[in-house]
């Protein structure tokens, strides 16, 4: 594993332009060139919740902002949290896009797939909405000390116009991983995100 430089130089490590079609889950989706010497990392996707459309959806519209997070979370790399708290990039694997944008896309798709909302959009879509969903990635990493994939996401629903926070909650999931390698890490984090998405979608649609 490569030690993580917690400095502005991290921005130079971001790799753009990798947009992969949703649905190809937990498999190496592409081998991307242009990474310099050494082996090319495998690229992994994250899945949205499948469609479970129901009649009589809520007549509400929501805009989903891109999650914020600490600088390491802004990258497309898989992160390992060491027992002492230090962070490392896991060599040999990467996400299909910057992690915040990838999570934003899967949240939007998961909400759309329920059929319970009038519209789900991004802020850049300029679609009128009733609420804005803002979130923070608090953890999205492999805890090497406990052998778990950990996803910790805080979320707030904010009323458009008044800016009032109408609801807030923290969503957390932990999934055991057999070993710390790219395939196991990606599978574990995808499973943990799936649990968080299920709770988040239920919360948005029902308030519980």
C-alpha cells in the first residue's frame, strides 16, 4: 500500500474522464492506461439499489448535492485505515469515478428507482425542488484493524427557500472482509454502501 500524502498535492493524483455504465458490479470494469510505470489498477463500480417502483409516490422533488468529505475522500482511490488512524491508498484498485460523484450518482439512481418522488436531480440541472439532500462522507474505507469495510454517511434534508433543516441522520454500515486486496475491498465497500443506501432511501421517502 502507498502512504497517503495528506497535502494539496493529492489533487494532482485525481484521474478524470472515467465514466462507466451502471450495473457492471464488483468486477474489474476496465484497465485504464496512463498511470505511469507499474501494473495498471483494476477499476471497480458501486451499485445503486434496484428498482422497486410503487404506486402512489410522494409528490415531492429532491435535488441531491455531491457529498463532501476530507481530502482523501475526494479521490478515486480505495482507502485503508490503519489501526493507528493513518490512511493509505490501496494499490491495484480504484473507483470508476471520484468517490463523491460516484456516490451522488448512486443515491440519485436509488431514489429514482423507487418511483416515490416527482423528480430527483442534481443542483446543476436547475430543476425546481422542494428539498435538498446534502451529505458528508465521514468514512468510506477498509479498517485493517477490524477487518471491515466501513461506510459512514451523514445526511440532511433542507427545505428549499427557507433553508431549514427538516431532518438529519447518520447512516453507518460495517461489512467483514476476508482480506485487504482490491477485489475484497471493493466488494465489501459496495455491500456496506448498499445497506446505507437502503436506509437512506427509506428515510427520504418515509422520514424514518
